C-alpha cells in the first residue's frame, strides 16, 4: 500500500505537490454551516425561474414601480420613487401614529419580514426597513385613493393619468414585486385611519381586506365578481392564521 505523508496540520496529496490543512478546512466548513439560514414556513416571495424569464424578461419585470427589495433601485423606475415618497407623506398625515412608532414596528418584525423572501436580502437593516415601510405605505395609499375618489389630489401623477394606474396595477401583481401581507395589514390597522365605507358593518372589521379586494376585483376587470362579503368570509381564517402574503392575496400571472 502506498503511503502518504501526514501530520496534525496537513495531509500530503496523492501527487505530492500540495498539502491540505485539516484544521483550516474544518474551520471553514463549520463557519459556512453556522451561516446557513433555515427557510421559514412563511417563505413565499420568490424570483421567477430563469427558464421563464429568459423567454420574455419584460413579462416578469416591473414597468413603473418597484415594490419590496428585489427590484429596488432598478434602472427606469426612478421617476416613481419620488411619487412613492409623496404618497408616504400623505399616508403619514392620515396616520394616528408617529413616524418613530411605524419604524419601531418594522424593526420588531424585520426577521419575520426577511423570512418571507426566498432570496437572501443583503441590504442592511436601515435600508431594508425603509424600503418596506415606504412601499407598504405607498400600496395603502393607492388602495385608499382607488376606493375614495375625494383623496385624489389635483397633481396626482397616478390617478390623473389613466395609463399610469393600469401599469401600476400590473406591477403589483408580479411575483418578485411583493411585500408580506401581514406588513400591509398590520401597518394599516395600527395607524387607525378613519374610514367610512357606507357598507355593511362587517366591512369595518376587515378594512384593509376590503380595500385590497375592491382594488383587485375592479382594477383587473374580473367579469364574474363574487360578493365582497363572501370573499371576506373566505379570507378570514387565513388572515387569522397570519399566513397571508401579497402573493397569496392575488392570482399571479405575468404581464401580457
């Protein structure tokens, strides 16, 4: 049997021209294992597989607005960033919570929010939470204005230009352009924004669900629309279990 030189620190390779430092390799492996993250049951926001994206990348890429961290900073979407901040400012004015309280809510839920994304988000906490907060407020403001026409301002670049809201409606359906639904709902409810729906009292128990379904059923031109009350009843158990995300809330499809 052929012998090879060995030592506590290394083993000579078969060709005799290299040496493996066992302790270094063991340390490297242990460090990598320690950094492994455990996928959470909430994980439901994925990137589109390349085999689909390569066929038609535009079908899976936001055209007007980025939502969440996956497309933030993407070229061609810069114009809408300023308008997102305007919407965020309006949302804060309606809110009965301070900015500090909203940021604190995000901070307390950062780990859970990150767990919804299949991809590891490399952004630091400050930038990540800022994106989530501003984008969540933006979506809430869009839904509010879609229901309440009187909230639309004269200089609104989204609702005063019909093609813009159509583009944004499509962008909000994209798989990679999502936020965890619990962020949207909890943020909206904690702000205690006063709403008068002029509908059955049941709607008042689920205000954000109402706004979301109203937008989805109307903006996407569904022909046979179920009763809003029926849809709320169907969704109640899922909301109560805290398993909703925006991708669960909508019927996802690429842009056509």
